[in-house]
């Protein structure tokens, strides 16, 4: 899968260095994936939450951080919509949030 807006993740781990190895591992796994349907994501990330609008919430570093991505299965792309702490996540609507670029 191709990850769109990966710079957002790099910017995040500059502010939260402890997240860096966990986000790098997520990036490596996603790049190797070829997801065709949500069940394939759940098979790899059993704690991921599949939302409507092709969005998926990933728990990063034991749920210390939350990453929301929109998955375009047909195009093989994952679009980063949000990365933040659990507290940041609680303050947003996961189904509509968009990254501010």
C-alpha cells in the first residue's frame, strides 16, 4: 500500500519521539500490505476499528496514540487523516476529521 501524507507521521514523532519506532513499524507493515477489504486489515491489526467512509483507527504503542487512515482499496493507498494522543483522539470525530496540511 502507498501511504499518503507520511510527512504528518514524521512531524508527529518529532514532537513525540517515543512514538517513532512504533510508527516506523506501522509504516513498514502497511507498505508491504495489499489490502483489498477491511477484514484483511483486521487480520493483521485485531484491535483496529473499521469505521464508515473506508476509515480505520489504528492503536499505536499500546493505544497511547491513535492513527486514523482512509483506505482506498482499489488504488492501493492509505491516506493519513489523523495522528494524535488518546486525549487528542477523544476530542475529534473519527469519521470526519481531516489533516490540516
